[in-house]
């Protein structure tokens, strides 16, 4: 039986992790899921960079703490030398000292190793579509950091968000839901619209505000007082 014409090709992925058991486990897990094809595995950052040059994968799943060349440095090299390859961090650590250097180095996704296979695949698909692939726990950590850096007085937060910078009411609703950590599919379900409509709203609000990704959108929403951290 031939594959249907126009069927979406699986994302070509390289896995980088210095622990053999973990690396092989991730490769085996992804091999059971649709939408991903593992084409290589690396035991450290140096090997990861080399494999990207040889294999041109779509995405590297990158551990952070590895010998010879750590995940942050490997991410930086890959993004500088092979910009067509995206990096999703897959690590045990979600502390600031791990998270923010990795994002600054060019990682577009960040997951902790308790993520399930489907969550990993969603993150891979997200970064390939131009979005950020962040786990809910990482998004919460970003929100906490941003709220600490730029606290908003309670009186400045309106009951109903006032659209800034020419945004429509619906675009503002989408922005607030992005800041709350919802995916495009979850936003579509919440607003009872299609995924395509959500993408259109996101493209429009990004164009109006000059935002480039979801991480910037979260920061923007807090800076404009559209959302505020929950207590506790």
C-alpha cells in the first residue's frame, strides 16, 4: 500500500545525552511514536554538533550537562553554524541557571525528562512551526521570573484587559491565553474557533506588537498588565 500523496513527513531528530541508558530509552520511545524519525544519537555536545553537520536534522533533543561540550555551548554552535536545525532541550533541570542560558543560546524548546513521548513530539512540532516548545512547568518558571523582574501593581490590572497597540479584543484574548501557557489547540478549544483562526490571530498580534515568539509574548502581556501571577 502506498502512502497518501502529500502526507506530512516525520521530523528528523538527533538525540544528544551522555547517559547511554537515557539516550537509548529516548530513542526507543520516539521510535514508537508517529511524526518523528530518529536519525542519530550523540553522547556529548561535540558529537551532537558533528552529527548536525553530517545529517542536517530538523531538531536536536539536547541534554544540558554533558562532557567535553555541554548542551548550552552545543546549542549555540548549532544555531550559529546550522540555523536550519532547531534545538529542544530535554534535561533533568529547570532551574534558572540551566533554563535561561539555554534559551539565550538559541534553544526554541525546553522540556524536563519527566515529559512523555507525546509531549516531546508536540514540542518538536511546535519549534518546527515557529513556536516555542516549552513544558508547562518551564512556562510557569518563566512567568515567575518575569513577574519578579517586572512586578505589576494590582490596581494597574484591569478586570477586563484593555487592548494595547491596536490589538483587537480577540487578539488580546489570544495573547492572554498564550501568557497562561495554553497551546494553539487549547486556545482554539477555549475560544471555540479553529486552529487556523488561532494562528491567524497570533500572526496578526505578533505583527502589530513586533513580537517574535511566545516567550516574548508572555513578557509583553505582563509588561502591559494584561495578566499577573497567581498567588501561591
